[in-house]
């Protein structure tokens, strides 16, 4: 079986010298593909360098909504340069976070629009973070797709079935992370059953959101197997077929083989 972790953070700050072992464990678990997500210019550049040196990895470039108040001179230019270079497969992580108050909402919205425009100009997919903000995020996406084509993944999706349906109608993929494995997440597992198979991605958001039975430990890409298994069980399908489908979805979204 092959799995694709569609959203992970693998910069040295989080894994240091253990990164080779983390990648080896992922590959041993069948994780043949990983999308390494940028949240600032520095880790976007590191992600691009890692993807350029390791088979099966792709990178993205963006500035996380919780960090837009802290952008330094020239940082956005570095994101644009990466996106234009062909070294990254998508723009983001961007979006809106109404749960934390690290950055003012109007500033988050301004930077979200900036990332959307870059993705549309370069015809690149967009990786979107949304926390307590899904309706506002969908409004931005709705306006964007009215202007032109835009491929989007809403990562670590935890919205309602109505919001999931609207997202799918707008052309979005939905990424499911370790929360779907939690014993308290029966509603989220039920929602994952309703999403069309060709719109589901599985992810770890490593080093965060460790799945059952590993909660409380640092997450890593090899653990995406637990997320895939939980959704396959909820959908009543074989894990090998579900793994193949979600891997194909991720490769298509990130335009990689």
C-alpha cells in the first residue's frame, strides 16, 4: 500500500538531526509521498530544498495567518520568488484563524487575498488553514473562483456537513488529520463518509495533531496510516483501496507522480 501525507512540517527546527530517521520510518510505513508545508519564507525555502533532495517530497511556500503580523522586509518577495521558480508545488499555508488572536483579522484577510491572487496568477494549488473561520474562508474562495480557476485544499478540516458540501461544490479538496481518529470525533468520522472519494486527502500536520493511539507524542508522516485507516473503517471500505485513492488524489492535487 502507498500513502501520501498531504500536509506536514519537516523543517529542522522541529526534527533536527532526527529527520532522516523520520523519513525512513514514513517510507517503511508505506508513505511514498509527503507535502512539506511552508509557513514563513525561511521554512518554505527549507521545504523546497528538502523536496529537491528527497524522492517523493513536494513543498509549498506561504506565510501562516498567525504570523502575518510579524512579516519582515523582503519576506513576501521570497515567497513569490519560490512560487515563480517551479521549486514548490503549491502556495500556502495561508487562510484565516479566528481561534487565536496573534494577528488582527483584517491583516489576516489581506494576506489571504494576497496568497489567493498569487496562486491564481501562477495557476498553482492553494493550501488553506481555517480555524473557527470556515464560513469566511469559503466566502473568500467563492469570490476567487468567480474570477478564475483555483484549486484548494482545506487542511485539517473540521467543519459541518453543510460547509463540507459547499467546499466540494466550490471545487475544494478536504484534508483530514489525526483528529478524525479521536474517540470523541464520531461526528467528524461521519462527515468524512459523506465527502466524495476523489476529494479526500489524508494528512498528519506533523509534528502536531498526533492520532490515536499516539496522542501526546510528536507526530510524524508515518502516522498518516492511522488517519487513513480510521476513515476507511468509517466508510466501510478496504484500507488498500482507500490508500490508493487518497494517494492518487494528492498526486493529482500537487501535480506530482
